[in-house]
């Protein structure tokens, strides 16, 4: 029997998932937090965030926009492969999607996640999700090869830089009185110690800043959306604490760029557009927020290029000094054992 792999015959978009109505919110949050020991009060607080937006997360709608744009890009420039979509925490759930792929006769797919960085939750957990979904489907399940993180691909960096320049154009404060603040989802310090998340974020921020920040404007990298127990160390500083420190130091304006996110989903809409903006307003600090890359044409073209490079066995382009992440990941890469609540 030949050991030769079958040709690629599908593309799979992996994402986090989100509720699409009030009745979905609690079941969705139960999926997200199952086994992690998230304090009940934090869970209830996050649920209120969703209800402020009618119980609907923006992420699924944005995934549909990205799917439509990527499908058109693949059709126009190749590889012309069918495109599927599966989520970790809400419908369409990944196991259901993999079952549909098997029913459709898919044998080998290239997968790309709506997450640009390395870490357990941003990359390794998607690999685990794929293996669980394939095991649930059984022997018919297709082989699925997840692309490595793409945080330094030109399509991501150049789109984020363009969005950041647009935010600066809306701000009227002098550059020397303005700060560019990049934000990313905070993760436990123990998780950060097992991966390159911080280093990748810092270089991505530097690449965007050199393309977007006006002369005389410095930049910082901060974190947001912490969800762990108070006694567990997470990456800091928090965005709201940092805004207070900037104002105390004499800053008059700030551009906030969500460098750690691909879409303007709930963590962006609430934690930045609602919570951080309220803090900035109370401080008298002018604030503009750069859009995430979303389904911008240059970003979508970059995703297509990443897919094509993998299918054709080519090395993808990368900006900065770190180069593209290797495929496959080394064994144990980004491994992390989430903190569990004590037995009772």
C-alpha cells in the first residue's frame, strides 16, 4: 500500500464561536468555561456583556463575512477548494463540520484558525480540537493540517498598519501628546511561559508601529479580557490601568490597536469600545480604536497565500526577524495544563 498522502481537497476555517441570541448565551459560556474553574461572578459578568448586544456575539457574523471573502479569493486565484467552517464552542461545532466533510468525501484538508499567534488557547488547543473531532467521526474523518500562526505575515501586518493609520487620522491630538497602545487577550503567566505569545505580540506591534505611528508618538503593549481567578498571575498591564497611567503622565490622546485579535468580536466591542472608552472619557483622554483586520481584502489575500503555500509546499513570506512558524509544530509546543478548581 502506498504511503503517499492524498491531495488536498478542502479548506477548513476554525474559530471560537459565539452566541447568536439570548437563549444561547448561558449554554455557550458553559461550553467555554467547562472544567476551568472560572469564578461564577465573572461568568455572570461576561453574560451581561452579551446581553448588552442582544445576546449576540459579533464573531459568527464576522466569520460568515470572512468565509464569503475567502471563498471568492480562492475561486479567483486558487487553490479552488471547497471551504468549510467549524467552531470550538458554538454552532457550527467542529465535530459536526468534520462529519459533514467525511460525508462529502473529503480526505485531506488545510485548516486556518481565526487566531494569529502561538499559545495553548490560540493554537495548541485548536490542534486538540481537531483530533477530538476526528476521533468522534472515526475512520472516515479526513486528515486535517492546521496552518501555523501567521502573526508576521504581510497580509496581517499591513492591514493592521492601514487600520491604525486610519485611527490616527481621526485623532486630533499632537503626536508628542499621543500614545499608540496595542492590546491583546491576557493569558495566565504560566501559559505564556510555554510559548512565544509575548515575543510574537511585541514584534508584531513593532512592525505595525514603524508603519503607522507618526513621528514623536511612542507605543506600548498591554492586555485585556482577563478571566482567571484573582490569585492566578496573568499578563499585565491591563488596558484600563494603562490608560490611567498615560493620562497621569500627560498624554492627551491614545490610539488603541487590537493587535492580538483578528475580528472585532465581543472582547473588542465590550472591553475596548465600551469599558476602555468609558475610562478614557472619564479621564479626558481622547481615544480612537483601530479596526481589527476582519475581512479586509489584503488580509483575505494573505490567508489565500498561506493556504496556497501550504498546498504547494512553499515557504510563506514573513516580516520581521522571527520568520514563519514551522509546520508541523514541534511535539509539546505550547503545552499547558489549565488550572483546575480544588476538589470539594
